[in-house]
C-alpha cells in the first residue's frame, strides 16, 4: 500500500482525529442474534458527529492540509452526509468551507450544512452542474477539493471505525459494511488487514445500485450505471482509488433487494431501538440473507449513519 | 415512608435487580441543549430489557416473592409494557406467568408476551373484562397478582432508574419523568429524596390524560377520567399508593399538547438518533414548553421506553 495508506498512516489517522470525533458505541441484541443465528456487534456510526461515519474522513482530510491550504479553505459537492461532515470539520478547525448542493436537496440538509457555518452554492441537480459549480468555487476562492471517498486521507479516516470496533471486540470472524463509493469499505478492509488478519471483510450493496458488485466480479470498474434504491447514501459509483483496495482485501460483495433492506431496517428500529438511515441496513440485510452461511460467526456490522428524513421512512 | 419504601429498601432493590437488568446509557446532544437552553441528560430506558423501565419493577416484584408464591406463579392484566416485562422477569426466574390481554391488542404485543414464555388469556377490551379475566386466572392457577404501578415493590423497582442516573450525573438540578400510573414518578421522587436532596422532581403529562395534574393540584385523586393521547403508555389512572408520594415529593406536573409531544418525539429521533415511544417524549416536551423557566439548569430526563408501532409513528 502507498504511504498514505500504510499501517502507520492509519494509526496516525486515528490519533489525529480522536480528539474531535466520538468513539461510537457497539450494541448487541439477543433478539437479533437469535433471528440471524450469528453473534452480531453493531458499530453505531449513527451516533457519530454529524450523524455518520463521514465525520471521520472529513476531519482527517482537513487535518492533513498544509497551513497554506487551510487558509484557502475546502470545498466539495454533496447532497448528503459528506457535505455536512466537511462543513462541520472545517468549522471545528476554523477554516472556510464551500459546499455545492443540488437545488432540489431537502431544505433540512441545506440548513444543516449552513448551520455548520459553510457557504452553500446551489446548482442544477446533475453531476456536470455539480462539477461546474465546484470548479467555479475553486476558481473564485482557491478552495481545496475534498472528495467524498476517492482520496487516501478520506479512506484512512474512515478506517478508524473498524479499528475502534476491533479494539473493543478483538476476535471477530467477519466485518461487513455497506458499499457506495467505497470509502468506508476500503478503510475497513485496510484496518482489518493490518490489525486483525484472521478476520474477513465483506460488503452489502443494494441490487438497485450494484456497481461495486459488478466491478468486483468482472475485475473492471463499472463507471456508468443507473441507480435506484431507498439506500440513498449508496447511489455513488465505486472510486478509482477504492476499487483496487477492495479487490485485494475484500472477500465478497452481497447484493440485497429493497424488500430485504426495509426488513433489516425495521428490525434495527424495533430491536436495537436506534434511528439509522436505510443505507445502514444494507449490511445487516446481507447477513440475514446469508444466515446459513454465517451461522454462529462473530460478526461486526458497521451502521453507517442516522440522517434520515423521518417523513420518508418505509414503514 | 413505610419500610418497603425506605432508603434501605430502595438500595436493596437496586442490588437485587442489578444482575438481571441493564444499566442503561445516559445520552447528551449539543443540538438539544441549544434548542432547550438547558443541559439535558437523557436516561435511555428504551434500551432496557423488554424495551422499557417496566422491567425494573417487574423483576423486583418477582424477586420479592416467597418461595411458596414463586411456585404459584404470577399474573397481571396489561396491553402494554408491564405485561411484557412481567413475562420476561418470570421466565428469567423460572416461574409461571399469566397475562390477561384485550383481544384487540396488537398481534405483535401478544406475540411478544408469548415469546417470553407467558400464557396469554384474551378478554374483551374493557376494564371489567380484564379484571374478571385476572380473577379467573388467579382462581384457577393461584397466581399472585403483580399490578403495573400501584405496589411498593414496583415503585421501589422503578426508583432504580433515577438512582443510576444520579450516580452517573450527581449534580442535577432537576429530574423529569412522564406520569401515567405514577410508578416511575413515585420511584424517581423517592430516589431523589434519599440520594440527591437538592434536586427537584417534576413530571410531564399529556393534556389529553391529565388526571395526575388534576389530582396533584386538587389534592384529591381523580379516579375516573376520559383519556386520549398518542402517548398510550400514559392512559392509566394515578395509583392510590403512588399519589401521596407524588404529592409529598414532586414539585410540579406540567401538561403538554399532542403537538408538543410529537415535536419533542421528532427531535429525539432526529437528534439523539434513538427510537422511543411517544410516552417517552412527554417529559422532554414539558421542558421545551417551559424553556425559559429551566434555562441553564442541569436536567435529567427519563425516557421511559421504545416499544412503538413503527407503522403508527406520527411523522
């Protein structure tokens, strides 16, 4: 692995961000163990700062900037958790932040980014407009672009969730995460590779946004694809840097249906009594689908976040 | 106070039940502190065994039975959390349990009680039928009736939630609970009286089920009243044993509208990222309503439980 993703770099990332983020709790449920036939440990990133694991990568990326870069500030385009996380991290460290957001983004998300002190730039709701908006911001303010997942410092930041989990529950057989752009998955795979070699890493992905699954099994990164799923944090395309790490260190990617996602989501609400976003239920849904295969295994499940529009809950 | 509710009895209750129940976490949220203007400490009984604080009282009541009574087993009538809690406690301690439930109770609640190994007896959905059903069970099986709140051992059991909270956050100015039958409120008032004399205890109650408020301010226990509220755990009438304790040791009862309950509930889901039942939001709603009065106070809020029908969430 390159230096920015070495074992030492990951240890340093954890040390760097730990004063700023939450060490999130790990929950268990006897009822869910019974239903799944496995022993499950839920790492609750819904309780993370800004409500998702994205606070880890964003904080790390910002901390790694040079003083000169910090002066210029940061920018990204996002309709979701990364925008909030970057705005929060930038505010925390006292540097300017610009977030390009689609004009049809929910009011509450735009307000959240503004609440964290970032300047919001609205654009048309498509990727070219978002990229043009970002370029305009960079040209005007000289901001450093912090991408949501396709960056070593982001991946190293996201790796800290699994590192904490492995510290707390050292003898896991398996860790599973959802996969969208692959920041959390690649980070988890690296942490597990360095700190718990015996433990496997797999991912869950919605059937309706299965580019990581297709890329993983074809050996070639799928760049263009239609995506439709309730797990709206996972609509993104697997990143270029993320893909080879995942190919090398991940054992399997399991796709799940919308019905399976909703069923898993419901069980998390009913049994763990916590609020998570649909993307968070995808990994648990994969374990439930493959219950026989994972019987009696000790499994860490990373719940990615809890920023959900309550009015759109599917139950 | 009578011996069963002395300081020593409460300490003993805590010791007796602690091997069986969860010491539930206390959560904080910077966002909710900002919104309320106070410093809030949420004691999360939604994470308690069986999903509510009722597991505390039920466990305590069962543990206090004589060997002869344990052989006869226990019974209650309940459409809600107390039935589940008693079934669970009885199973845990290996004694028979009968729960009389209205035939229109949700399937999922009936299934939950059966899952905890209790025998369910369905009856017509009214109080006389429930009482007749209970009497029939007692006549047939010789079961000991464990009431949901009107009993010293239940009150002493419920007192342990506040005792834990005061241990963890010793310098609270105020503790607030919801009030229905008054088990949690009387227990909290006793714990606070014995273990944190400087701390006040108040309660929140739905306007639509305000018998505790009316009783508290008239000095006479209101026994018959119409109740309608989304906070369905609080439809019950204040208990005979509970009332004088509350009169002596509680400072105020604040009533809140249905709109205020729903708004508080939403904030708990959005900001604390936890699933609670509407009854749990009533205490927080009271603090929000009286924000000026409680500005800058350190306030413990007991969230009573998390057994909610997801299909009936008001958002």
